[in-house]
């Protein structure tokens, strides 16, 4: 069996390594149960992940948002994890996803997506089960204080959208 390696920043702020079993699709007797056992809840700072790769996303912000949600959807389906992506403003056209919750701040403003992410972590009964994807130090500190762990945006982008 092949294991995949993830780097996790727990609420303590210290790096540690965790090994996860990949999905056991097709395995006898319950690939869903195996995936549920390692299911993780992710809250993704959408524009922070998009901005982690200078691929011209700024020329088509809405297209970049759609592309990210498509990659997240594929990845979440394969991993069995719950994913919410938060943007500062709603996309110009609705983005549909079968697996990913697409959310936005109530009012578009500087750091409004960060505030929405903090609100979601704060409202959760089990914030220690949430991984927030961001490379924004201020946001990372805010959610760690609430008990969530943090995963760097650039590393997450490589995880869900590897470059060939």
C-alpha cells in the first residue's frame, strides 16, 4: 500500500508530519468507510490559493475561481474530504460543485473572506477538526487561536492542482 504524506500545522503552530492512506476505491467491503475514517474538513481561502501560482489568473478572476472549484471538486471526491472555499465576493456567475461548498463574505471588502473564514471556524463545535488553507499570517494566527490547524496555500495548490 502506498501512503501519501501531508504536512500539517496544528494549533500549536509547530510542523508535524501525518501519513494518510489514499482512497481505497474498489477495495472489498467499504471504501467509503475507509475514506470517512480519514475525512478532514477544509476551509480554503480561495483567492489566497489562486494567487499562490502566478499563472495569469488576474486576467480572468472569475475563470480562475471556476477552475479552482473544479480542481477542489475532483480532489474532494477522490479524498472523501469536506471542502468549503471562501471568496471575498460572489463569482460573476454561479459556480456549481457536487462536493465543494462555495461561499463568500456577506460584503466584499478587504479581508472580508478572512473574516468569513474566522466566523465559520468560531461557529464550529469542533474547530480542531478543521484545516484552514491560507498563507496569510494574520488569518493563520486568528484561526489557530480558535483551535483550527493551518495548511500553506502554495502546498495545497500543488496537492490539488499539480503542475506537470
